């Protein structure tokens, strides 16, 4: 049976994020999955996601890294708690800090792959390291500190 | 006479950036200006730029900080060189690294203000510090290392 994406487990009221909400019809709707002990997200930039002609806009790269990392943080927190992602109460993560190193220009016309691994889970905080590749070439690295969102934000 | 935005000086072939290109009809088209020795950019998020209902998507905040900072880096480099922004050859900056600290949730329904100051200009590298406020309340801080783009990228 194919794996369900992390984002497909988000409750409806948490599923409108521009980057990863399945219910945001204008958004990127990224999907993240486990692959061994890493997480992976594939994304095809749209023609208008450019920085300079032929290359991907850095803000999109930051957005992919951000949302893939908060999704990965949630997945890791459920795993750490020995819970499945469809169990209640829902755990959702917000970004406390985002760091991206742009190593080289990212070509626009190929599928991008973001891979992440969990560096640390500590209480409500998860640190996620990621890399973004285009055609197998590493073009950016990310580090996200994600914090479990307080429940009142969703009520 | 009203000041022209930094981005309005970008040559046409550098004016398609999703974040700041005046010719990208799908993009954010941000505008940045000098205000004393700071630079400022105002932006009204669209209704779909949400993270969770009522709050701005972190990827948008990263994008605003990114593009406002590279624009500010260019403006600072022209100033440092004693040149006006419409002089040739054009100088355009790319992001080497982007760091954003999200201090608190940013409300969606107000005009956002990004303010930046130049920390350092060193050869082709400019470091830009920024803050993002909503209704006068600081919600995020950014640091961008911008590097002058090699000319071949635009030919």
C-alpha cells in the first residue's frame, strides 16, 4: 500500500498552509514521506518560480525546506511518541528558525528533491537538517528548528 | 519627486524574479526604498499566504526578507561605488545564505513592513540585517549574505 504523505494526516484546520496544506488551492501542496530514516519531498517548480531566467527562486527553495522540515519534525515527534500520525491529539510544528545555504544556482526545469534527517528531538523542539538537489546535484542545504505549536493556535 | 524602487532599476532580463521582479506577473513584485540609512519594503499578504488560519506563512516571510535584502545589497553596492542605480554595468545580488528567526506569529490581515540595514560591504559580498513587523510589532528577524552575481548569469 503506498505511504500516505505526512501532510495528508494534518487535521483540516491545519491544512491551509501555503507551502504544504492540501486544502490551499493556491499553494505548493508539497508532500513528504519517510524513506528509511530520511524524509523526502519531490517538487516540480512552476515556470514562474524563477530568480533569474532558468534558475529557481531562492524563496521557493526556502519554502520547500521550511515546510518539508516542519512536516518531518511532526513525523519524527509521532515516531518518538510511539504514535501513528492519525492519532489524537494532533501535533503540528511551527518554524522557530530557518537557515538556508545556497550552494549553487538551482535549475528550474527539473524535479527538485528535498531530503531531510532529524538531528535532534528535545521536548517540543525538533532540529531538522536538509539538502536540496536538482538532477542529483546538491544546490542548497537547510537547517530548521521546529517547535510544536501550542494547541490554542488551532482552536 | 517620489523615489524609484530599487527593483525598478533592474534591467529587464533581471526583472523576472518571483519575489521582486516587476515583470513577473505571478510574483510578489516587492518594492524597496531607502529611508535614511535603512531600507524599507511594505507588503500586504494575500489571503492565501497563510500558515495556519489568521497567520502569515513563514515561507512568505523568508521570501520578503530574501528579496528585500538582495535589493538592499544592490542599493548599498551602488552607493559604495558612488554610482546611481541606473548606471551601467548593472550590479545584481544573489543570496548565499538566508537566516530567519520567527519570533512570534505574524497576523495576515495587516501591511507588513520589512526594514533592513547594511551590516557590511566587503568586495562582492554584502551582509544585510532585517526585521519584519506587523502593526508595529516585531515578528521576525533576518540575516542575508548576498553576493554580487557573476555577469555570465545574465548573458
